[in-house]
C-alpha cells in the first residue's frame, strides 16, 4: 500500500496554507472541519477518500438542575471518538490510512439532544482534522508552528510524477517551533532583538491604520494588511490576535452595529425569551446555542447574517412548537431541536 499522487496533487500538497482559510478560537489558529472536507474533495476528488468512525463513546452526561422555579434543566455532555481517514489512489486502490482520536464537549445546553449532537460533532470533526494533518500544510500542519501559515514540509524525497530532482529542491528551513508551551515573559534585563523591534514597529503601524479607518473600504484594507504582515512573519501570532481584536472593535465603531433586518433580530430575541435564554446571565448558553445552529464561531448575535438569524429563528420555533422537556424528547427519539 502506497499513496500515488499525480504531479498536480503533489504540488498542491506542498503549497503554503492560504491565510483566509485559517480561523481563530480562544487564541488558537485552526482549520474548520468543513474546510478540511472541501480540501480533501478538491485534491483527491469525489469518492477519493473514506472517513470512518471506528468508535464513539459518551464520557459524561451531566444534568444541571434549574436555578429558578419552573425552569428547565441544562445539560453538559462529553464524547470521545476514533476516526479513520483512507486516501485512495487515482485508480481507486487504497493509498494511505490515517487514524486518530479526539474528544468533544457541549456545555450548559438547554436541550439534551443538542448537547449530545454538538459534543459528538466536535469529537468527530477534531478526529478528522487530526487524521488529515498527516497530509501536510494544506491540512493545517504549519499551524502547529506557532499558528503560522508558511509551509513547513517544503519537499518530499518521494515525489509525484515530474517532481523536482533532489538538487533542485529547496534547502531545509530553520527548525520550526514545537507545539505551544506556556508563555513566560523574558527577564527585564534581556535586550530586545532587532526582530522583536521590527515586529513591534510593524504592529504599531497596523494599529495606527486600524485606528484611522473610517469606512468599510479602509477597514477591509486594514484587515488585508494584517494578513499580509502575518504571512510575511512581520508580526507575531500574539500581535496578530491583538490587532484582529482591535480591528473588530473599530469595525463596531465605524459600521452600524445591527445591519439588516432588525425586526427579525428582535423576533429572535423574543423567542430566546420564551425558552429562558434572553437574560444577560444566560448569554453563554444563548451563544452556545447560536454557534451550534449556524455552525461557525460568532462572538455576538450582532455578528449574524440575515440568513443565519432566520436559521436560528427556525430552530427556536421548532423547539417551542414541540414544547417537550428535552429529556422526554430524547427518550422518545425525537430530540428537542
């Protein structure tokens, strides 16, 4: 068994990871599971790979009793999953098999069915991504190098048809960083290096560009400048994260906070009120529900598109229409969606 790649496939796998595919969550760079599947399809074709769930298991299911009379219980669930990714050769034979596992959780959900669904999907998605990373930079390997998108594979000595001869291959890069370790401040007496000074200067210039942005076009230019500086390694990952947060704050100041159909957003919040998730104290549970409904990370309901607002409304209306306690619905096999 050996993976046989066309010259085009081999070249694509060695390309640098585009910055626009990278997402941030709690300070960590990652690829989204749907993007990994899209890239598998683009490189290996429809039916050119198989994804199998070897094992899945509920590790924990915790009920949180209601804090108010007449309230509903909330649920936290943890799953583990083992995934096998099989990559096929162009003739359909098995070329490579990768296996890995992951865990996923869903915390403080109003519906037991949603809690299981979100936790299981997270475990399956993480397991798939860990399998796919064995295929190199296009599947996020470089992100383990401090969140960078610059290619870390660069070459293989076993290439596809028409691969460069060894003499033509680029020299190895300097050693890459290891997986993230706890960060410690350098001693106060340690002098600042020229690279650190340069990164600070670039970050300062970008911060000034963000602060000066006064319309959508200028905000877009500032965002692209952050991406370009990241790709050129002119700023650190930490500086990029700070700049992106500053950009989001500036965007909130410059652009209307609630674009689109305000009536629909008000209706959505009214529905959240009916299920007990409208109060400020319930924000975390509300946002967890929204993130699961739209399948992307959002910091606020103000970040939702009109289509996403409609999707959340539809899901809430189905939940209210059922009017069934989550635990009873789960036993009945319907799930409270």
